[in-house]
C-alpha cells in the first residue's frame, strides 16, 4: 500500500518550551557532560560487519588521543546517569569499549559500548539528535505499552537505553519454523503489537524497527515485540503507516496468523490489549494528561499530513470526531479515546485533560 511508505525524509522537530517543562517535571531533562555534536568530530572510521560477516549500516569511529580521553570520561558519566541516577561509585569499573556510528535513516545515532571491569560484561546506549516526535514516541511507549523505556534529554541531545531482543527481520528469518504452539503465540503477540502501534499512532514498524524478546515458558516460549525506533510517532498522513500488518516485511508473521487464528480470536486479542492500555492510562492519569496537554499544542507534522490522517481515520472508524483536530497530538488523543471506547465500553473520563490542570 502506498500509505505505508514515508513521503520523504522526516524533518527534525524542535523541542518546545512546554515540552521542555514537561521533561523537567518528570525527570527526563538532565545536564549532560557532552552533546551529540561532540561525537561527530572523529578522525577515522571502519565499517562493521554482523556476527555472520555481513555488512551493516554501522561503522566504528576513532578519535584523537586528547579528545578520546575527555569523551570517554563523559560517556561513562552519561551511562551512570542513565542506569544509576548518576551514582559515581560505579564509574571506576566502567570503560568505553568502542563508539559506533550509524549512517542509515533520520536518526544517525552513535552507539556506545560500555564494559564493566568487574565481570567484563558489556552494555550499550545510544546518543541521538533531539527530536520532539521521538520524545513523544518514547513517552507514549513508557505510558501506554507494557515496556519501560529509559531516556534522557538535554539541549540538542537525546540519550536512549539499549532495548534487548532479536531484531525483527532476523527473528522472521530464523525463528518462525517452530512448534504450532509457539507459532500461535508469535501471531498473538503480533496482533497485540499491531494494536499498540495503531492506538497510539506509532508508524514505520517494519521488521528492522522492532525487536522480539523471547522468554522460555512451560511447554513453549512467550514473545514480546518492542519498538526500538520512535522517529515516526504520528508524523505521516497514511493510516496504514501506523499498522505493522501492512508492511510486506512482516508478511511471514501475518501468514502465521491467517493459518492459526480466526477473526474472532484476533478481535479478542485486540480487546485484551485495549483493556491493558486503558488500565495503564488510569494508573498514570496525571502524567498522561500532562503529556497530551503539551502534545496537542505542538506542531510535529505539516498541515497536509494532518488533514490526510484525519480523513483516513475518519473513514476507518466511520466517525466525524477527528473533524476539529488541528494537530497530530489532537489526532492521537481522539484516536485513543475512540479505539478504547469502540466495542469496549471504557469510559473516556480517563482522558479528561481538564481534571488535572
């Protein structure tokens, strides 16, 4: 479908004063010892391959000796802010193993590998350019999904934790030839993942933009699909762009669902996910209210895309509730109310922004 292809490279949306105030209020805004641009002054790089020897979009970058010492000290400090709320006692055990740079996509992140000297275990985190769309996406992930997601912001820089899991494209290629029991669970999780994305309008969930976390369980495994790229939070105008089922890269999982699930079963899983989202909103009502009070006033896309998405969602839901919307934030707000109320008699009072003002 044409609607699930980004029209062109996404623009970077600046952080508004209201969004900055929100980030400070909820502990996302901190003073960082370096900014994204400080990492761009590397002297050389070499391409990186994956564990099977295939080329990737990543390259390892190298700095001169003077810059490297200062940068690495700052990077371990950032890691402590991300993981231990700035507890400096852990710094003596941490070293930077390497810094990688991704040449693909809008984000162009730096990936930092940190080694713990006590046990030689390593972890990663990412440094990206600030973008309001990405921050709204990260906040909605934290508030509406079953996944906790840690990130920090300062100036033009966004710090994100690493989300562990098997990249979706690798998972589809290697893990679908499983028992019928596990295939049913994979298909079930994809239905729920598709619902989570559509309810909060997170777009571009092609297989390489999410990972799959596998947990061994009695007589099989449990699966959790997690978005790892929030760049396309409510930006494009096509409604199919926000439903992973319409990306051809995900077709092998769609075929599993067609093989193992009925329409009624699929609707049941959709309703389960909507119920869970509603419960999460109830549990974090004040913060959800504060976020949408900011988001509905922000301009995170252009008017043509806003109008297109209004029309497509109005057609999808057979409703006129989107007619008054003037921003993507308003559309997400109305879509949340509508989807949770549709066939699932959930009171929309949980969305009353004025109640927490």
